[in-house]
C-alpha cells in the first residue's frame, strides 16, 4: 500500500518509508513496529482504544504489548512527521484513546500489495504441517536410574531455593523504593505538578515560566482531563544547558497517570 499525505509526503507501507514528492531516494526509514502502527491507524480511521491498538499491532503478531511500548512508538511517529511540518499526526483523545488526525488528507496511490505483517500472517495460514513418514517407530528411551532421579530432585530443589532468594530480593528492593510526592503548582490553564516543594512565590513563578517555555517549545497544549509533571535542572534558570523532564498524562478510569507522553532532555537549550 502506498499513500500520499497532505499532497506532498509519500508513505510506502510495504517497506516503511517516507519521502517528499519529487525526491528520488527515501528520506525516512520507519522501524517494523512503527510502520505496523502507522499502517493500522491509517487503515482504521476514527477513535480507537489503546487496547485495540496494542492487540492488533502487538498481540496478534506474537509481540509483547505494553503501554510504555505504545507510548514510545507514538512519540517516534510524531517526531518523524514533525520533521515534515506535520504536527499531531496521532491525536490523543481524553481517557487514553487515540485517533489518526482526521484533518490530514490521505490519498491511496497504490493498493496492489498487502502490508508485510499481513502478508506473513496470510502465508502462515496456508502452510500445513508435513505428515509424519509412515513406518518410523517411536524412539524408545531407556528408563531412568535411581541416580538420575536423585540428580533431578537435587536440581529441582536448587531451582526452588534460587526462586525463593529472588523473591526475597524483590521484596527487599520494593521496600527500599523512594516514593516521590508531587506538589500541585498554580499555572493558569494547565494542571501542573512538581516533584519539588515551592518554598516561596518567587520559586513558583520561575518554575511556571520555565514550564511554559518548554511546553511552547514542544508545542504541547493543555486539555481537559490532562495533567503535566515538570522538572528542570538549575542551569535552565540562567538560559544555559540543563536536564529537563516533562510528562503529559491523560486520565483513564479515575487514574490521573494512566497514559503519559514523556519527554526527557539531558542538555536542554531554551
């Protein structure tokens, strides 16, 4: 399948490439998973739940799905299309749902081939197991000796003790985790939380100013049922390089941090 997006960007779902109209060579090569995700969203316009997307793109293709994997590839696709001045190629709907941006103009220019994942699934269905050759006798194995049975018992006991040790280590590690408390910061339109205490109004004003600068740089808007978590290094206050973290989270089933788009920069420059 080949598409033209907004009249100037060509997307080839067969090899997962993007290129501008008039270019001879492909400009962007998507990974297999990112390509499968983009193809599925284009083929299924309208609002989709995250569970639907993860089942069709990950689970049905024998891959392990998770919200973190989905968030990672959504960010990759948004970044790829942003390089062509196409913002919000995938829109986040309140309560964790997704939609391929309905404002984009999609034109099918070649529909003669199936997507590789779909072609592979079709081929797998046609492959039947080869029949066993008649006349071959089942291989017979000698009975186990007492020493072999004893060795198996020792090995099983060793594995059981090792499993108990790992479980105890996990319990101790969990108890030693430090839980970060969040402080709500008044920022106007956005629901904003900080991992640090705002000890005075001047610190709060500087925090909100830097938050708005980073949010505007990333093109992130405030919306209902969404909240932000923001952290920045000290050097950001003097317009220098500093570590910056911002997360935009959507509420789902009364969980305010169910689905988050995360942005982390080790060297941020305003």
